[in-house]
C-alpha cells in the first residue's frame, strides 16, 4: 500500500500570510500530500517580549487561516515543549508518532539558504524529503497599495539555490523549477525538491509594519487573520 505523504511546514508564522498558504496549496497539489502540518515554532519568553507574538496567538491565526483547507492542519508539537527544539528533533518526533508516513519538510528559499547553520542539517537533509519554495529568478516582485502610495520590493535573485551544499547533498537535488511536477519515482525516494509553483513574495515582517501603522493588510492575509490581529492588538506595541 502507498505510504501517506505528509508535508511539515515549520516557521514562526507571526502572522501566517497568503505567501505561506499559497505555497502550501501549490505544494499539496503537486506532491499529492494527504496532509500538510503547519508547525509554529516555540519561541523562548525573553525573545517573545521583544518581537514575537505568543504561541497561542500564532496558533489561533493558523487555525483561522486553514479552516476551509481540508488537507492543512496545525500542530502544537513545538508549542507544548519547555524549550525550543531543533527542527531535526521535531521531525524525529513526528516520524515516531506516524511511522508509516513519508514526511516532506517544506521551507522557503531564504531558510534553505541558511540551512548549513542549522543543527544536524546533514541528517535533516539525508533523512527526510525536502521541498524548497524558490522564487522564480529575476521576477520576485510584490506590491501593495497601502493607501499612502504604492509600496514595492524586488526579491533577490536566488541564483543557484543549492550552491552552499556539499556535493553529496547537491546530488539529492531535483530541480522542479519551471512548474514541473515530481514523477512517481522521484516522489518515492528522498530528494531535495526545488519548486517555483507560486510567486508570492509576502513577508510577515512587512505585514506587522503595515498593521502597526494602521494600513490595510487584509489583501496579504487569509480571511479572518487581519481581523484577529487587530481585535487582539497583536502588533500594536512591539517594534
Ligand atoms: P518574517 O518576515 O517574520 O521573517 P516570514 O514571512 O518569512 O516571516 P516565517 O514564519 O519566518 O515567515 O516563514 C516560515 C517558512 O515559510 C520559512 O521557511 C520561510 O522561508 C517560508 N516563507 C515565508 N514567506 C514565504 C513566501 N512568500 N514564499 C515562500 N516561502 C515563504
């Protein structure tokens, strides 16, 4: 019997935005995931006070954002811990809880660019399938009308996203850019998949700034998340 394919999408999600949801949808469809689990990260209390919202708020916004997405669920696995786990530890626990499923760890190109600084990154890349959401070269562009003039940003040229990896890991890369879907054979083995299904160059940092300055960020957020953030004043005070 075919194994269930489960996507694991880790991050701070402060707040979850359309970039995350659109990427998740594109990857669920292309990879035929049975489930995609958002895993909001534990953030230590001292860091939280400075800039990152409480886990329960980030969790609540994810639940609102995924309400009508049948394959998407939100995990509390990191939020319930007393300290921040390394990603490889979280994946090990998720796999132990669900040994029959094939886990695919989903990350953005910016996280992938820093992966060599992650704890046991080689074990992470060797033990699980990885899906990287890469922005198409030279075309990463978003714009939003804030009501105070047009704001826009050009994303960096991602170049060769695997250049920083040692050769034995580079060999695992399957480049699906150009909106190519993985073949059955590619899916059944562990690879590092580079994808560019969705161009959605939204960042939570920008959304926090917009909400804090009283601008309408609703076009960048899943339905209900903007109202929740405003209602609870989540981004009112912190820099
Ligand atoms: P911040 O601006 O606060 O750094 P963020 O928008 O990058 O936040 P995170 O919670 O840090 O959001 O992101 C979780 C994961 O989603 C990371 O792997 C990140 O690279 C990826 N990601 C975030 N935004 C996008 C996007 N627009 N397209 C593709 N991947 C994204």
